C-alpha cells in the first residue's frame, strides 16, 4: 500500500516538474495576449506551490515526522525547501515585472529594459536547481529509512540530545 501511494505521489511530482518546465519554455510564445500570459503565470505559481504542498505531505507520512522529530526532516531537506521558495519568488518577480512592462502594449520589446534580461536568465538557471533539488528530495523520500524506526534515526535522535 505504501509503495503504491509513493509511486502515485512520485508520478504527480514529476508531472508538476514537467508542467513547470513547459511553462518556462512556452510562455513567451503567448506574449501577445496579456490575459493568457497572466493565466499561465498564475498556473505556474500554483504548480510550484502545489509541488511544495506535495513535498510537505510526503514529510507528514514519514515515521520521523510522526515521532515528532520534524527538525531532522527540515535539516535534511532545507536546501530543497529554500530553493523552492526562492524559485517561487524569482518567478513571481519576473512575471510581475514582465507583465507590468508589456501590459499596455503586448507587442513592445521589453528586453532592452535594464535588468530584465539578467532576471530572466537568473530565473531560468534557478529553475534547473529547483528541478534537481526537488526531484532529488522526492526520490530520497522513497527510502524506507524514513518510514520505519532504524539505527540511523536513533543516531540522529542521540545527536539532538
């Protein structure tokens, strides 16, 4: 039962990452319609937030969380959590700025505005880090050591004392 649930959640996580990837590569093709672009940006943000919620739900299923040792999970996955929130903020910043620049005239060339290119490149490079750390964490959470009492968990608990 646990393996079936994990496979379904892992599939959902991969779907969310693939959707985010396709939002990133295709959203500029829809730049002539501001409303469509706004909806795409909102869907991408919702997807990132939903991916974080799914990751936290996986945390809740672990034996470590149920034993009340949340700090171990947070410490082990802090980079993924930080990168995910940072990526969400970068996406919101870039999308908000781009929409502000082209809202009145969707056909305007916005890439000569100082800083927008740098933010665009930084957001796209950050997406690679987000995909890597998120997928790594999703696969790590499939390890049985997170779902049962083990020597590793006892050692971690002893370090906390």
